[in-house]
C-alpha cells in the first residue's frame, strides 16, 4: 500500500487477466489493462473514472512497483486521489 495516503491496492490474476481493488481513502475495483509504451509498462485501472475527461487511472509498472502520478502530467489523477497530498503514489508488491 501507499503508507502516506492510506491506500491499499490488491491485484488478483484470473483467467481473463488481472483484477484490482483499491481500499482506504479511495475505493473502487475493476479490470487492469496493460500497454507497453516507450519502454515502460502502463497500467490502466479500468472501472475508476477521474477528472473532466472521465479517464481511467493510469500508473507505470517497474520491478514489483506501480507508480501513479497524481498531478503534473498530461494524465493527472488528482480527481481520484483528492484525499492524498503526495504527488506520486507508490504501491510495492509484498
């Protein structure tokens, strides 16, 4: 989980791919989409919609860690994570 914001992310594999659940200051669940772009693995949390454009929450996966940038990028996730002041949410697999 992200200790700064009190959010836990649970990911489970099923026959069709991956499912996720957020618990804590944000709650929601759905299916994960993966896309490799520019040498990075982008993680799309389909099922949670944010912001003016109603976009999915997007993170980047690297070595057992998913990073979600709340603001400062073209795909800011600020609307979904209002309760959190951290710019980067870090979820490490344990």
